[in-house]
C-alpha cells in the first residue's frame, strides 16, 4: 500500500450530498442541513476540490445500509456525471459498509465529511508532532474501511514475489501494514512529545500566556498579527492555521507575555481526530488566559460558541479565565444585532482586526489582566547586594523606587512563581516598614 493510495483526488469536481431527517443530529431541519453544507463547501475549497451541485433528500428514517434511498442515490449519481463530477462527498460520517454499498450503486468515488477534515489536517500540518498525530488519526480512520477501499490499493510485492491479488490475502496484508504503521508513528510521537513537555516547562517558568481559541476561520491569526505586530499566515479559509503559533504580546513586561494562535474548532469532529486535536490544543491547557474569538458576522455564531465551549470542556479547561472577542464587526451590516449580542455578553469585546483603536484597547486589556494577577512586594535592598538589584531590574515590574543612604526601596509587581525564583525573601518589608521607607527618602 503506497502512501498516496488513500488520498483524495484533489483538483476534481465533487458533488455534495446531504439529508434532512428530524432524527439525525445536525441535519434535523433544512436550515441545519444548509448551514452544514455551506461549511462543507468551504472545507472542499480549502482542500482543493471544486464544489459542485448540492443534493438533499428529505427522509423520515435513515436507511442503515445507504443513508439515502437507492433510487435517490442513482438519481444523484446520474446528475453528478452530467455536471462532470466523479466524486460524491457526503456531509456526515459513513461506515465502511455504507461507503461500499453506495459505491456499488453509484459507481462513483465516495467521500464523507470526516475524510475531508482528515485530509485538510494532513495538508496543513507543519510541525513534526502535528504531522505524526494526524497521520495516526488518518490510519485509524482508514483501518475499518479497508474492505470498502482495498480495490484502490496498488498490488504489493516483497523480494520480487507477489503476495496476493485483489482478495482476502491482499486485504489482510493491508490491514497488517496499517497497524504496523500506526505503532511506528506512536513511538515517534512519544519521542516528540517528551521534547515538547520539556519546552513547555521552560515556557511556564519564563512567561505568561494567552491562547486564542475559537471556531475555524474566526480571524484568530488576524488578531494575532495586529496584537503582536507580527506576520502570521492569514487566509480566508477553514483551518488556515493548524499548528500552535507562539508570539510575544508585550516584550517589556516581566515576565514576557506570550500569545498563542491555536487550531480552529469545528463541529462533528471525527472521533479519530479528537486525540490529535487535543494534542495540538495542549497550548490552551497551559495558557493563563483564554481569548475566545467568534466571527460576529457569521449567522451561526451562537453554534460556533457552543462548539467552542464543548471542546474546552473536553480539554478540562472550562474553568480557566476567559474573555470573548467578537471579531469582524466590519462585515456586520446590522448594528442592532451587534448591540443585542453585546448586551447578552456584557464583558466581551466587539472588534475588527483592521481597526487600530480596537486592537490597542484589546491589547491593553490583556496586558492589564496579566499585571493585575501579579503579586505586589515591597523590598529594601542594601547597595552592597548588587546582584539582588540586577535580579529586580531584569525580572520584576518596578512600580516605584526610593533611594536611601543604606540602600534602595522597591515596590514591584511580579508573578509569585517568578519571585520565588529570585531568592529575595530576606529583603521583603512588613507593611508598616514599607510605608516608612517609601515616604521618607534620605537621599534627595
């Protein structure tokens, strides 16, 4: 089995297939189905497939063998061929047997929504860890579907001898190869993760972090660029960012304030991708502040917020402090709707990443949040303790200094974990002493 044997035929036209059934989650109404198809169309564009016509069947019951009725599938296949499409993309997950049955009826390539998402992740991964985790996810998704897909695989040979044709022997060989590849990638992943854990420990001792999280294409990368004054990839497509990106928000504060741009969330995430998704989102686990970004111009913004909250619960970070940022106000043509949303979310921000004043206010709010969480210390350090003075200036935010004959009074603000590393406990002043040293300088 070659590496590319199970990849999608990029560049081809693909017809979209869906269903409306009141017993089918996310497709119980025509509105839900249309919204999901709209998102699938964007997913296909992101992947490099050309979205064709959309075909929907209303059903009272789901057909367990083919989801849609056999007659409807044949009708869709004929229409798809007429429009020049050789691929049918179903807007929900298909089992291996459903994929096989539908292909027998339609004689077309059959792809489901989960496969599209898996392929997008595979194309957009940049770090070694993300690539490995996503490859594991793809292989796990592929394994139970080999029966439906094995006819696409190239014949295998070892030492110049054929190991089997298109039959059970070939299928078992493919299964074994997939399992071996999964185990190989798992061992690779363990090594990469050990290195990442060490890097994370170093970051935790050197900086405070804010993670941008939210539904895909909400504009997180645009916010990152404006807030941190950097140039991170910005594209108007789903999953333009997959790997977590770290940038400095405020280099002048002690410790530095780091902002993290994370992979976008999406509803109906494939089960095989959940663990990999969590891995790429572990930066959110270590963040001190979550900045939830939501596209206010999207009519499904409430659903996007719900998906975000659900995934944060999956990550067990729902208790972390967070702020909600409603982005893309420049694309919202209804000021009444904006006022209603802000009334329902009174502590949120309404911004456009292209508005300098909006970015200045949001950036200052995040900086002030971190500073407000730091502890205050009043210290008196003798002049002869030169190294202690250097540590203060290098690692603490100095609010006030007063020079005296014997030394210098400092009022500082610094995170507790940083102060413990400085070794300055012997210089801490009691409150009554601090007031005296601050108010009565002996050196003009």
